[in-house]
C-alpha cells in the first residue's frame, strides 16, 4: 500500500502543485503506465509515441509534485531514470469548519485504544494492525495493556470513554469538533444493519447518529492483508461541530445544543463517550476505526477552534 495524499485549502502550494501536474493528458497517461510496473523514460516515450524530451519534462513535473518517484540508474549505455508510482489515492478537503472559523485551533488525536473507561457487551473485540488483541467476545480484553495498539474495535452495545486535558483551552471557543470513522456491528457484515451511535461530551449527548449499516463487500482501503474479506471493512467518516448556535453534523445543523451546554470550564478535562445504548431503537452495535483500518487514515480527532 502506497501513501495517500491528503490535500486541503490550508496548504495551497501543495494543492496547486498536484493540480498542475494532473492538468495534462500526457502526464495522466504516464501515471496510467506506471500503475502496474516501473518504467524508464525511453520506454514510456515509445509507448506514448511522444518525443523523449517532452516525456522527460512531464516526468520532472510529476516528480516535483511527489506523484511519482524517479531514480537515476546507470548501465552500459549510460544513465536512465527509472520511474515508479508514489501514491495510491488523492483526497482533497475543500471545506472544513475549522477553516471557515478563521481562527486558532488546538488539535488532539486520540488513538482509539486509549480509552480510560469502557462498558461493552459481546459480540466485541479489538485488533491491532498485525494481530487480534486477546480473544473475540471477551469483554475483559478491553483492558488488555496492548489495547493502545488497536486499529479497530467493536461491540454490540455500551461505550468507550476518552478524556483529554483542557489545559490551555481558551474561554472564547467558536467550535469544538469531533471526528471519527465508524459503522454498525453485525455478524460478519450487513450493509443494511442500522444502529443508533451516540456521541457524548461531558454529560451531554450531542447527537445520536443513525448509521445505515455494517459495511463490507469490498476491502477497506487501509485494512491489513490478513484481515478477512468476510468481516467489516470500512465505515463513514463523520465530523460533529458544537458551536455557539447549535450542533452540526458534516456542516448540517442537527440540534440546538451549544458550547455553553457542555460546561467545559467546570471540568479539568473534556470527556468523550462513543457508543450505542442498549435501549436504543436500533441497537446495532458499533465498529470504531483507527488510523490503520477502514478508509480514513485517522483516529478520533478533537479540535478546539477559537
């Protein structure tokens, strides 16, 4: 698995470099040729029926944008550049609430296994990028010391609880954002398996999101090769933003819960709970994805914007 490019408006130089590199049919064709194997410039020029000089120029542009690697090698005839692909995918984030806030921010990345408290019911389990953590469906495994390595965890109902320090958190916040990838939890997977997944900050449930399914049928982009294709593969990445005028899910207002309702200044930390209530209408469990599973290379992210 090669790296993924994450581009955003916050880094316009990198975004423009990649955009310019892709703005050419010849350079797109070079990427297509490199999809299966490495090639030198002469080979690509012949296959594209293009002059060597123009192919070399296009290779240079793609290399400067980091879309390809070009390594100089020497042989009996002299030197050549051996080219290979340098990424699998490009993700461009056009809008994010923290960008629109036009202010400062503190970003906390929380590994999914670093919860301080839990209460879960089986079926349940945890896995790292390389192995199972304990045995499936044994709730005691959730306090295994190696839980901090978890890349994916799941349970049928209950919650995991995270706490982060609010030291140096300004009083004049504009938004508190929470982002993670998740889906429902069914035996193996079921794309139509609904679940009411709640998100709670301190003692306030800011939203209960109806997840449409436990997703499978194609491999999650980040999943290790040993992870079975018959199991859950990926989730949906959601971002909640609690502001001074209400709570938003992916930029859509969902309720009137405001920052002041969270009473952030009354706690020595921000407490975040994620889970599924046993008495929920759709008690369909949860899969919570970390940076090494699913489709999105991130753990739980909490962002304070002021």
